[in-house]
């Protein structure tokens, strides 16, 4: 039996065993919502040079964990959890306005709830 078939068999056993599957679901649910940087190479039409464009993309923990567990098992899941923690610290340092609880987050996002509440109050008045 090939390695891929063995791993798929182990994953199907995990789904059949309710106790282990609930702990797996709890593991996935406890991972914080996180974004990661995605770098793509884009050609600049003005001067014909290549540029690296950085965008932020939300991590889909459920799909990532399923793939990692199929390939590497429990060790892969623990490594993924460590990667998510490292990404959190990296994002907190580079983009503090995205992380709740930092000074920059409060400054940038205080205006938005006040504006939304004012707009809602305009529509609710008769």
C-alpha cells in the first residue's frame, strides 16, 4: 500500500472515531482568524518592469489542516499551529492596525463604529 493511501486511510479512521474527530474539530476551532501575505509578480505596463505585489489573504484553517493532516499527520498539525502563531507575531509587528488591542487599531477603527451608528440613527428616525 502506498504512503498516500495509508494517510487517506488514517484520515478516514479519524473521521469515523467521534472522540478523536471532536478533538480535531476543537483544534481547528481554537486557531485564531489570521491573514497571511501573498506575494505575486506583476508586470508594470508603463515601464515594462516586474514588480512584487503584496496582498493580505485570510487563512482557511479547515482546508489547510485537512491537507496537512493527510500529508504529515499530527506532527504536521502542531507545526501548522506554530506557523499560525509566528504569522500572528509577524502581522502584529508589520501591520499593527489589523490586530485588535494595539494602539494603532484603536486610532484607526474608533471612527468607523461612530460613523456607522450615526448613519443607522439617520435611517431609523421617522
